[in-house]
């Protein structure tokens, strides 16, 4: 990640100033659309509490690292590649993908992590305190007494609960103001804690090294005192993709024949990731290009379009294992989404290259 973030900062961000925000903005729009569609799927399908966060996370967070790192160099090395010289294409393509991967970690380890964590906490609390052990997961709709989906509601502050238990204050306006102030403080503290995850810290270090010339020279120059850090990062990065694929293959076997997840849940995630989001991605990139926010680089446009077509992020499986909730369901989702991705990526890549060439 350190090496990837350095490349992205030193090369991809040399684009015109109006295009420097296109990567995070494009990813943010696609992420928000996916999260909204995932929330809508939860409202319609009414899965158990243990699956609410999983559906939203799989619908919004994509594999913005491993999949593009395999696809972009393969296209660049083709003889009749529409992106020009293979060496230049590989260099720029890897920098764009590295930037995409680094930025994606911020979205994944803030929003997706928070949703998965909250869903797991609510499910465990409800399961341990209110549900018999023989009730199946799918029988728990995840709604509270008012019909709201609790996994997406803010958890009440402990101090506010104490205030309520001791009696309502006389000034309702002041009470509401203090409540929202506490909620904002709790949300800020939670986001700061989540930003200290290892992928986010690595991305921040990579951005700092790539954008500050004095730091970059210490790492990238042949006689730099920290050159060994770059060499070590390259060695580790070379083994990242094979290790990731092996981990993915091991995780796919956990959900085989062990879950009662509704097929419509998997179908909805597949439809969101491989039908709706790619169409939205085309609209977003085309609109940004017409407004002049993107550089005139076919490869740059292609990477932006590719961000909306990848399967769910593998970090979601890590979160499911971390919170010990929804591991089997996550494996089922990963299995079917990656099977469909083999065909969907081929189809959409053909469409994308015809649009940018």
C-alpha cells in the first residue's frame, strides 16, 4: 500500500487541477448510490439484523484494488491496446489504480466498517437478550417496535440515556441541542478511531511521501537513506494479489450449504453491483467529461468507469470475521458475485473501451 500510494501521488495527481478531485468524487458518488440501493434492498427484502450491514456494505464498497490491478496491466500489454504505448500505459494505469485503492480504503474502513459493526452489535444484543437459541437468523426481521431498521439508526449516547432516565429536562430545545451535539461528537470520535485502521494509516503515509518532495527523495532516490522501505514495499506488493486470491478462495467455502439466506438477497446485490452501478458510473463519468472536470485521457476515463463494475470489497469478509457475524452469508455473496463478475467485467470492459476510444 505504501508503494502504491506513492505512485498514485507522484504520477496520477500530476493531472490538471480540475481533475484532481475527480477520483474521490467519482468513487464517493458511486459509493453513495450503492449504499442507498443497498438500504432500499434491506427495506424491501427485510433480512435479519446480522445481514443488514452486509447488504449495504456489499452494495456500496467495491474491490477497487485487486481486480483493477489485474485488468489494467493486462489491457495495456495487448498489442492493439486502445491506450497507446504499453510502458506508459502500465505506469499511468498502475498509478491510477493505486490511487483508487488508497482512496477506497477510506470509504471502506469508515462507512462500511461502521455499518457492519453496528449491525453486528445490534444482532448480538438482540440475539442474546431476547431471542431463543433455536430461532433462525432469517426469522429476525431487524425492525424495532416503530418499524425502523435499527442497524441504520444512530446508537444513543450513554450520557443522553442517563439524562432521559433521570427525567426529561424542562427546556426541550436545549435538550435537543445537547443530544445532537453529543451525537456529532460521538460520530466524530468514531470516525477518527476508524481512520486509524492499518489500511487508512498506510494510505495517509503513502500520500504524505508522494506529495512532499523532500520525503519522496528520501525513499525513491537510489542513494536515499530510506530506499530499503520502497524495495521492501515492492517485494510485499508483488505477493499481494496471489495471497489475496488464495484468501478469497478459502473464504468461499465457508458458506456452502450452511445458510438459509434468501436467494433474492444475492440477486439484489448482483443487480446493484453489475447492472445499476455500471450504468450510473457511465452517466457520472460522461457528465464530468462534458463539464470539463476530467483530463482527456482514455485510460483515466476507463479506470473511473471500472470502479463501478467490480465485485464487493474483500475487506467486507475481514469485517464479518472480525465481528463474528454473517461469515457464511458473506461467503455466499462473494461466491456468486465473483462468478457473475467473470462475465460482467468482460461485457462492461468492452462497453467502456468503446466509449473512451
